[in-house]
C-alpha cells in the first residue's frame, strides 16, 4: 500500500516531470497537447461550417419562397381575365366573331 500511496503522491506532485526520464515524458505530453489543439481547432472549424450551411439553407428557403411568389404573380398577370381587364381600361374589347384563317394558294404556271 505504501508504494501505491507514494506513486499517487508522486503523480500529484508532478515527480514524473522532474526525474531522469522526464525528457521522454515531456515529448509525449507535448505530442498529446499538440493533438488536442489540432482536435479543438478542427472542432471549431467544423462548427463554423455547420453554421454557414444552416445560414445558406435559410437563405435558400427564402429565395425559393420569393421565386414561387413571383411565379404566382406572373401566372395571374398572364391570365386572360386579367389581360381583358387591363385592355378594357385602354378601350379595347374582345372581338364578337372568332378569327378566320386565311389560306394562300400559289398556282404554278
């Protein structure tokens, strides 16, 4: 039990950083810290990308709604009834008789 207590006490005091093999321990610690920093920075980068994708999806939905609204307005403007109303304001009326086809016959001599 005394060895276990001494080992825990040595670990808490940081004795593994000051003994003869401390150089190997420092190399491993620096390597682990570097990996942790890389992990943290990649996590932040991924989070930024998620926010950007979310923002772009929101913008896409807004533009899609605007496109549908504009298409609806255009379809209403192209309807025959709305065109007739606009032409009535200018004094034009639809003809009472339907249009007739004109056929052109060319005779070769």
